[in-house]
C-alpha cells in the first residue's frame, strides 16, 4: 500500500466500514480473527451493504456474508486481476477520479515491455541476479522516487541503477512531463493496464481460481455497482494476502482496483489492513525491523555509503512530503545522540550501523544454522511454533551460544533443548546442545504503561493496573537496564569497536517505583519530539534539518502535542462523531481516513452529499470536514505548483496522495517494487498445477533457500511430482492466538479448541480413507505431523481443467507446552519468501495426507528419511 | 436497595407475601448482599493485548489484584465488546502456567536452574559485549559497515511502541542489525 | 387458570419483592448476527468464575464444550448444513444457548431446599450457599440447562448475572458479544423487538423463526428468546418444552378432592359409628 498510496498503513479506520455499500473481505477471515472489528461489517450489512467473502474455506466470516466465493489458495491475483479487467473492459472506472487523482494519464517510457510480450516477465529482468532493474519502468521524461517499498527491498538488486538523481521528480505544473488526459495514448498507464490485464477474462479467472464465471461476475458487478460518486466499497485483508510469495503484488491488485473504482480517501471506501497483533502496526512504524529506522526511513546501506547528505539524496524525494527527509533524519539523530550530534559531525550519522543485504528474520535463522549467528533474543515470540519450517528453527537454535527468551510462560522456544519433536525423534540430543538459555519472565500489559498502535494507525495508551510479580519485568525495563549495564561495563575508556555509538546515546529516562521502571511517558515524549527550547512539538511540519529539533519518529510527531500524552485521550464515543478524533491519536497528525482530500472532487466539493467527508471551505479559505484533512490545511484546490517547486509545495491542489512524488495514486509503480510494476499471477512456490496464465510458473523473484532442513516438495512436472498432490493452507481460529503461547495457557480458551485438527472435504476423506474424529498424518518433505480429522462440507474440492484438486486446512496454534498440546502446522512449511518484504508463504503449499497417527521416536526419523528419498528431495549441505 | 425483611427465618418470611417460598422469602443473607464484585474496585483504562483491533478494556483492581477485565463501553472502536480472547485477558495475566522467576539452562545442561534476576542481567550484558566484539564487521567490500554479525533479535509486535523504540535504539547503538518482529512472519 | 398457577408465574413471584420488584429482564439472542466466536462463553466464565469443563475434541463442528451444564452457562451450538456438497451453497448455523429463565420454571418448582429463587428481575437464580446438590432441578428443567458443579457439590446455571443486574450492569455475555447477537433488556420490550426483527429478516434468511416468545407455550414463554434459522430441534432445543410441574395444580386439586372425600368419608363413618 505504501507504493500505491504513499504510506504503509490501512487507509481507513474500522468504524468507517459501517459506511460502505459493499465490502470485499478477502485474504482475511475477519469474523474469526477480528471479531470485535467485525461489528462494523455487521453494521454495514444491516444497513443494506453487500458483504462478499472470497476465501478457499467456508468460515465463520462466510457464514454471515451475502456472497462466499471459494477460490483456490494462491489464486488471488487472478481473481482481482479479473475484476480489474472487468472494470477496464466495461469502462466502469470512476473516470473523473482516475484522471485527476491517479497516474492513469502518465506516459511510461518507450523501453517498457509487459509480461504479455515476455512470457510472464517484465522488461529489466537480470537472470543471474534473479531480479529486476527499474530503469525501463520509469515515467517518460523523468524518474520518480518511490514513497515506500524499495525501502524494503534487497540492496543487491541495485534498484537505483541508472537513475540519475538530478533527473528525479521533474514535474511541470505539478504533473509528470508527459501525460495524456484522454487516456488514449498507447503508452499511458491506463492503456498499459488495459493490455496487461486483458488476459484475465472471466473464463481465465474461472479456470485459474476454480470457481464459476457466474460467481466471479457477481462479485465484479457488486463492486462496480457500489462505487462512484454516490456509493463506495471497502476492502479488508489480513495475512492471507501477505503470506504468499506474491503477497505485495496481491495487495497492489487491491490498490489498483480501489483506485480505478475511486474508493480511496472516501468514507465507506479504502483498504483496511487487518493486523494480527496488538501493536504490529506500531512495530513497523517504530520498527523492530532490520531495514528501517523509525518512521519508515531506510537503514543506511553499505552499498550507498556516504555522508548524511548522500543518504538524504538517495532516500528522500524531491517533491511531496518525502522531500522533507532531511528534517526527519536529522531530528531522529538528534533524539538519539543529543548534544553529541552536530552539523559538524554530520549529526553522528556515521554511528549508525550499515546493512550489507537482507538481514530479515529467516536470514538470521539460516545464519544460526550456519553458525554465524551466535546470540539470540526471542522477545514475546515463539518461533519454535510460529515460524515456517519451525523444525529448522529448533535445530538452528541448538547451534547458538546463548538464547534469551522473554515471555509470560515457558514457551516451546524456551524448551526446545529438552522437549521438541527433534528430541523425541533423536535428531537432537539434550546433552549435545551447547546453547545457554535464559528464560526471563515478562510483565503483561496490565503491569506496565505504554501505547499500542492498532490496525487503523491509532495509538492507544494502556495504564498500569498492578506491579509485576517476582522477576517479571517489562521490555522497557529489560532494555533500559541492559543498555545501562553495558554502558557501565564498557566505561569511558573502552576499546570496544565503535563505542561512541553507545557512549553518545541519550539514555536518561527517569525511573520510578521500587522496580526502577523507566518512564514510558518519557520515551513517548522523545518519540514525539521537542524544539530548541525543549517544548513538545505539535506536528512533523515543525521539524527542522538544522539540528534544533529532536524527534524519535517523525510520523508520531505530535503524539505529545501541548505536553499532553495524546495517546491517552479517552473522550467517550457518545460525545464525538464516528471518527472519534479525541480517542487516542492516529498517525499522521491525527488523521483517521488517509488521502481524504480525495473525498472531494477536484474543485474541493464533496462528490455527493451521501459521501461527504472533507471539503474546501471557500469562506474560511481552508479544508473542513469530519476528520483532520490529510492535506495542507490552506492549500487551495486550484493551486498549481510553479515549476521547480520542491517538497510539499510541488504537490498540486488536486493531488491527494501527498507522500508521493507527484501526489498521485499509483496504478503503475515505476519505482519501489522489486518483482514488477504491475501484479501478475504466478503459482505458489509449491503448487499441484502448472500456471494457467503464463509460461512463467512461480514468482521469479521469490527468495528460495534450497539447503539441508529446507527441501521443497517436487512439482507436478518433476519426477515424484504427484507425491504431494494436495494444497496445504494454514490459519488461525478465534479461540487461539498465533503460536498459542497466550491462549493454550488459559483454561477458558483451551477448552474451546483443545486439540490440533485438520479440515478436509468429504470427498478427500473418502479418497484417503480418513475418518471424522480420528487421526490423520500430514506429510511434506520437511516433516510430518498428526491431527484429528474434521470432515466438513466447508471445504470443497476444486475443479480445474477437468482435474480435481483437494485442500487440507490446518490451524497452527499447537505445540508441546501449555494446557493443551499438539503438533505444529508450521513444521510442515518451507522457508520461501516474498522478495519485497521477506514474508513466508504459509497459505498455499503442497502436502500429502494419510490416515492414522504418525510414527514415534526413531521410527519417525526413518519414516521422514524415506519420504524425502522417495521424493528425491534430499538437499545436501 | 431492598427493604429489610421483617422476619429473619425463611419459613416466616413466606407469611409475608411469598406463600410458596419461591421469591423474596427464600433469599439467603448472602444473596441479599450479593452484588457485582466490581462496584467498589478501582478502574484502570487499558487496551486488549491480543489482535490489532484495539478494543478498550477496563481493568478492575481490588487489594492490588486484578479481579476482572471487561470491555470499555466508551471506546469508539469496540463499544465495550470483546472476543473470547479479549474476554479471557484476566485469565491470561493470571494463567496457572505463568512464570515469575528467571530460569537458566547452562550449556549442555539437562535441567533448568535458578538464577537471580540481577545475575542474569549481568550475564546477558557480558554475552552481548563478548559476541559483539567477536562478530564485529568493520567493512564489507571496501565500504564501512560497523555492525554485529552474530546477534539477532525477534520480537516487537506484541510490545509497546516505547519498548520497540528502546529496543531499536539500543540495538542500533550496539551495531546489531538483525532486528525483526512478527510483522514479517 | 387457578389462583395457584398465578402464584407460580414469573410476575407473581417477582411481586413478592413488593416495592423492590423490577422489570422482568431477559435475553434476545438473534442468531442471524452470531459469528460463533464464543466470547459469551468466556465472558460468562470470567465473570462467574467458572472452571473449564474438560479439554476434549468432540468433532461436533467447532463445538467442544458440548452443552450447557453446571460450569458452562453459555454455550454456542454449531450446525453445518452442507449436505455433503460444496461450500458456497450451504449454511453454518451458530446459536448461543443459555438458561431460558422460564415464566413457569420447572427447576424452581421442584427445588426442595429453597435454593432456587425467582429474583426481583423475574429471573431464576440458584443460590449457591443454599443448594445441596440434590439434582432435582436437573431433571426438572425441560431444556437440560442445569448441571452439577462437582467441585462445589451444588448445581449451577445462568443467573442472568444477578449480581451485575443489582449493580446496574448488563450481563457479561451480552456486554461482550461483538456483534450484538445477544441482546439484554426488559422481556416485554425484547419480545416486541424479536417480532419486529423476524418481520425484517423475512426473505433474507430462510427458515427464520422465533423461539420462546410464545407465552402460551408449555413454560408460559421464556425470559431468554431466540431468533433461529431452522427448527429448534436442529439446534438441539426442545420443539415443545413443557414444564414438568405443569399438571401439578391439577394433581394438587385432585389430591385435594381426594383428601376432602377421605375426610368426608371418615366423618361419615364416625357419624355412623
């Protein structure tokens, strides 16, 4: 979403779903995984909205939807691409919105070649590097900086190759130099889109997704009918879109569709990304992610080494709000290095460590397997159950020198050295594992102050109710005191490398209470920032590049506005409108519905009375409405930027996507996505069928790691391709939370779903002799697990080109610890990743299923040896 | 509140308008005094720790102990409602399996051992310093890098923003770049 | 109806509270809104401090708590209707079941210890400090709602959160319910709401029907009403519940007549003698 719209967050907020006229829930089982947010979907339904659930399984969401379409796992782009084609072929797009607010009219350079011509690849493919260069995807006449996305890509792809910074962001009157507002030019984005998606006919969709043309058309028509001036449609997705090797491109498909239908920035519209953890949005905003600094600033990279000015040149835009990169990074460095950071020493920019490539989570685990990673912190994460190919994770942990696990109870990660399937099978031996393990009990949210950022970018403060008992401590305590100890141990005269980075660090939060708990309020104030006089900043437009302001995360700037913890705002809902601006604080600048300038027409008038939200108030000469305008408050709708304008001044009064270089919604992404400017259907990395759409089978850019402990199941075209004939898909249940560490420890939840089970159709049960309520063993080349059998009509066989395809569904909540235990579904999965965001493919791979329980002990080891050798899937180191 | 019954014995109370003994007459003293245990508890405003919907919670505290957690009806997002996990939040924080002591497993050890918190913190600090030094990478292909190759961290999606901030800040200062969380998983 | 029957109805029993009598309160559970999340089950257990009821996979769709009993006072029933065929054409029905708080409550009638009482809110409550676990109420309930609480040696069922009602709070399950499938309110008002809702969903949901709203049924109507999407028996609910003590007045009358005849006979005999 960052690449299409400018910010990597949900464009809307949950309460506003009630205003939708049609809701497409896809890649999400919202009723089960976000039940309380789902109340707003039910509100919309009761107001007459059409609720569509597109999902391989008939779930508790499908049960209350108006339409359920059971597509094949991994065929999402084909389905959405089909709707895009339907919209374009029938000219059902919201033309006035598309022409004015998106890059539909922009001409792309002549060198660009589409997948239509290159058998499923785009121009710029570099075979020996397994990636693309972006040169041929550029706007005709200028290069543009991506608002996001390339920030999460592999440096090794050298994406900036050939891009001359001086040619970046050349706008004329706020528009890229070559455009065709009639949308007729063959090189304009609109026509490129039309050609690219022409292949996704209803017939092709039916054949690829395993559904009827009629079902497809019903959905396409419902979305078209419920979009336009008077009506809006919203989309909700969750990890069932991200958990694919094409995850980013699935979300891109949704973004393209919502832009064509004119549903972004408008009430009842938008794309609601449903995140799965209390602060998962917060943990990307203030990232515990390798590639980012707070506020979606890139971590500096070795390949682009240079002074701060070069970093700003490389990473910042010239136009739009990324043009203010200098103020964001300088304020961050000031927050971290305080008085030590001066203009003379480049604000200590050199003290930041540099990346040398992909350092993402799975890379670390592979590094552990290789012996390069020696120390590991698992902080409220249970990788021994929750990560793909968790068996590899457990074996890799046995190579560590030391492991710190911080959690409420002893998780499978903490106990891998004496209680794991590998110990049981003899693959690991306790006495032979040299890993030193520290289990540190954690404080719960009731035992500490702090803020979570929820799925709609809303920061909400939770207050401490009681003190933690015993040795239980917050992460704030742990990291604060760890930092202090390390600093004290090093002393002032240390010879440790780069000790200044530690010595200069501002680390002076005041502590309180008998436990010496650092003040979370202090930390939030630093995140929000202050000015030269030490006064809290009211917003990121106050940040300076001269070192006079400090701000730990520019997008959170203002959360401590007026010296008040705005995240702790709790004005009751009855006392405000549905936007609820005084409940918590939403980034950026307390804007709840992003890009909301698009809720008004180019002249600044609401598109319709029914869909009124933010509009230009000519009398007051400012934007007004129900929410904070996501636009400069006094920028007139008829503002035309002078040529050569920089920063936000370069954004025209009609361009709502202010984070983008050109202020437009990007249907076509010339810069920022490593696996193509447009979505393309590729098969999952493991698929029981050949790609029906292109000769290119799976995502050519996907990250694969063929190595010991991570073999792939053979595909149908290879020998033994039929050994794993079924589609495997994993998911969550309402009653449990991820690896179960927070729910299998709770009696009242454990009784609701007490055992690991798998779901199969009656047809598959018959085919394999599986009996309802008894046991089955699910097999991949990684491992085999056992589960109780649930035979249900909620799963159905798919018919594809005369072939019958079966799906095995498995929830992934179980492990060996807790009140209720069972085998872990993630043990079955390979490590294979989306190339943009390094997320694994959980939702579609292949498996076999057999009746009965799995072998035990050494017999299990031998069973797996045979599976792998039969499949020819032995991967030697 | 209910008027005090005129007769203490249920059998006599039956004479007082409840001849069949199915209503007021059979209320025990305990029942008469029975009311919501939260009425005189302290209320602390909070947010559900499970998924990212961000439901408002009210934590009821009595004698420094949490006696109930339920939805905050003032929240514009959740309107006082909770899912089964959210409704079990008190049970989560008071789970029978919760650990309150540091546990230590020495290399090649076969059982957990006890370890004082302070000692554990000290040992962890030592190990970070040691591994940092031993796996320090000064440059890569001729370019300065200054990062630690041998330490990685996973965690953050269930933590507070303030905690993530301190983690990222400290790790950066130490040169640790392999910092990841569940958002990727 | 006899005076006797009038004395056992919810209204008459609540009236024993005199000035403390409250409006009769109840539930309307609208299954067209239920997403089967079981928040009601957990919220109920949390508030009423009820233990788990065993960790056993049943294979009954997503239902692993099986039934209402002494320690499970809200229970979600799952009914899969796919006739062995493909998804998209079938239905998955979910219903959160609970004590019906009958107008004529069998459990209350048969309780020999006075442990069960009609509260001032017209609800039926087992007083844990009085109950001796004799179990008469278990068989006295036509809905099979009540069960033993083995650890305590008492029986248990929904109290409609009597303690919360006294504090002006709504029952825990209704408060938690994410989609407002469980609605709490005055029984008269809920009955009206149920009728209106039925009318509104006609044509939208096949098989929509009300359960428990008929005051002429075998329990005199219930305090917990339901909008179902199929026949009650599909959800495991008795289609025609009858309070087992329904014939009690007639029996008492018959017994009374018999006793009178006996007395008369004795008198006659004595006179003859």
